[in-house]
């Protein structure tokens, strides 16, 4: 029998939880953000209107709290790509 505890926390608060043995039920974009966070992403760039805007919203909330994580909200796709190229 698998027991899943669903946290009442939402969005960025659930992404940064680090409790051993805890099982989280995440939406797709939350899971992508959590995977990037666990992989040690250092730079996240997004633009308004992107189809995956939830990921950017999550990182915009957690970036100020995580040392070494930089978030940039770009004005369009071109500047988002240029920022990512510059960070690589």
C-alpha cells in the first residue's frame, strides 16, 4: 500500500521542501521546477506569455532565498535566449 501525503503548501513552498521520506504530489510544471532545483540549476530565464510560465513564477519566488540561483524575467524570447547563452 502506497500512502501519499498531500501537502497543503502550494507552488514554490512545496518545491523547496527537503524532508527525507516525504512523498509529494506535484503538478507537471512543479515537478519540472523541482527537478531543476535538485539538479542544481544556477540560472533561470523566462519571458511573459511562455507556455510554461508556472516554472518561471516558482523560480522567481525561490531565487532570492537560494544562494547561487539567479532568475531573470526577460522582455521576449530573444533576450531570454541571449541571457541563457551568456550564463552558460
